[in-house]
């Protein structure tokens, strides 16, 4: 099963995400940045990744975009897990607070996203990114637009 194909549109959001985990499939972005969806349940999603020197910015730490990507993915997939098959979503706003720099010595990091509320057209989620020692490295809140996917 390829959950990225349009004819797999009969799966609700939670089943799509569970299929990604069970088949080991990753969207191309997750392959490029080497992170994985590791846990999902309705209203909650967890991503894990390993920051490396390949992600460093000019000042010698992991670029903030890496944390932002993990947090956005966790918030988005928490919402995705609550959607019906014909629904999609997109991030409207993402607010990130950086608490601690990431380096290649941070060890595996974990971004856990949870739903704050889901309406007919708008959802709100939050996520926290922790390092291998369980220290908070970044946090985010997100506003997401829910829409009906166009078939065809």
C-alpha cells in the first residue's frame, strides 16, 4: 500500500498515519532530514530524529529550521489523525520558542504534538521537542486550516 497515492483516499487520517509507520514509508522531506513518525493515536503524533553536523548553521549548532520542521510535523500529524478520508489540512501559523540549542551531541530528539481543539475548519495544536536527556529544546503552537481535498 502506498499511502501517498490518490487511490488510497478511503483511509481516514489516523489509518493513513498508521500505514506510514507499519510500512516504513516516509515522505521525501522526512527522508532528506532523517526523521520518522514513531507513534500516533487520535489527537497525538510523535516524531523522532537525530540531529547531525549536516544540519549545522554557520554559528555551529543545528539550524532552527530542523526543530521547526519536527514541531510543525508533530502538530500537523496530530491534527491529521483526527481527519476523515476526504479532508486535508495546512499550517496557517506556527509559533516556535527555542529553549536550548541542538547539536550533534543532543542525541535523538523527540517531538510530541497534541491537539488543543479541532473545529469544522480550524484546528489548534501544540508540540514539544526534547533531547535525549529529556530537556525541553523547543516548543510550538500551531493553527491549521482544515479543508476538503479536491479529487481528480
